[in-house]
């Protein structure tokens, strides 16, 4: 047991373990086609089970998984490759894209803020949930800056992403949204990384625009959160 626990302090082992778990979860999802067995959701569950089974402390796993955490940033930047491939679609709809992101950021932040204040939530919880619609590294940074709980923010962001990635395309279909750019923007702005992963499955244009939405939504949220906190 101690030998296994020591392995989880190794970055190489944790990286292989996380990638292996996700690969298995992805295979299971594609095999069953069950939405609740989304690979990210299944991976989280399996990792928790293994850590509990071998009594591995979270601090030990966190130390070993630092390289995984670091890769979040480069992964988002790598989306620039798809943006370059679809730059003509972006140039022709730049104003619409910027307007949509700005409005989406305002609605996303204001809606959760109003609901939380109406329910009597404290400032820490408000700060924790305000950046729920942006990618994890940015959301945690915003949350921490304004006195929120970054760890809880990360959990909420993942939950929002999974929900948006699963339900988003269905809702867009029911609403009759057929524009590839609009679908990509909606998924990226509302469900960040998970929405983008789903958008890439829908098509190259949807995936590229969704990747752009992640960055723009992060920037807009970082600018609007402090302004809204001053107003509200």
C-alpha cells in the first residue's frame, strides 16, 4: 500500500494514470453512447475511487499532478491552430462575435449574482460562482482575487462544462439554431473547454469559433466581474 502511495507522488506515474483513465473513459463513452458516462465525469469518478481505495491523500495526488495542471494553459493556447484555419469566418463576423461574447458575459455574471444575492448568499460564495462560465485556470484566478473559494469554483466550472457539453447541442437544435458560428459561440461561451470539445465533434468551424469564445469570454469576465461587484 505504501509503495502505491509513493507512486502517486511521481509526476510521470500520475500523468500516465490520468491519461490512461481518460482513454478508458472515452472508449467506454463511445461504446455505450450514454450521456451520463461522459469521459470527464467517468474519469473524475474513477480517479476518486482509486485514490480512496489506496488511501492516497489529495495533497500527494496534487503534487504528482502538477504537470497536468500546468498543461491546462498550453491546451487552451493550442486552440489557436484551429482559429488560424478558420480565420476567414472570424474576420467576416468579428463584430457579431464580440457583441455576442460581451452580452453573454454580462448575462452569465449578472444572472448568477442576482440569484445568489436574492437567496442571501455571502460574498465569498458570490465571488466563487461569478466566473462559472470561463475555463478553469481563469475562473480560479478570478475567484481567488475577489475572496472566493478556488477549489469550489473548479468543481462548479467542471459541472457547468459537462452539463453544457451534453445538453447544449440538444437545446440549440430545439431552438433551431443552425449557424455554425452561433453554435460554436454558444458552446464555448457557456461551457468553455467541454463545450469546445463537443463543438469540435460537430465540425471544424464550430470548434474553432468555440475555442475563440473561451479566450474572449475569459477576458470579458475578468473585466466585467470587478465592474459588476462595484455596481451590485
